[in-house]
C-alpha cells in the first residue's frame, strides 16, 4: 500500500475520494465495525438497510437487525488506507484521484 495522500492536494480542486464497500462481502457490519473503529477521521456510519415504518403492523415491518455500513463522510477521507487494511472481508476500496487503495 502506498502512503497517505497529501490531504491539502485533495482540497485544491480535486474530486473527493470515492469509497466503495462490497456489500456482498460486508454482511455483518454492525457486529464487525472494524472500519468504524480504525478510521482516524470517522468516515463511516452504520444504519439499518431499510427505514422502519411504525405505521404498519409489526409482522409486516422490515427486519431491524439487518444493517449496512456507509462512507457517509467520504469527503473527509485522508487516504491513509487503515480501513482497507483492517477490513477482514476485503470489502473496502478507496479511489483518490488516479490512486486506488484496495486489498
């Protein structure tokens, strides 16, 4: 893995990083949370896959135990790659300009 990207260069007119999470590999993010714990700038957040609607009968509601992890604040990413290295499922890829940080 290459070293961290020079963050000021990203702010100087370049596109924000694109963080891709393979949801077929990352199947239990609420239990794992390794990327949440390791990220120094707190890029990631978890949420239920579907919004719960309490106006419908309980038996018809979505499963509240199914969660997804999202790079909610991807524009904060500094390119350190700690999340990519820490992910036990190799589910995270970061694209910063012409550099790709992948497992």
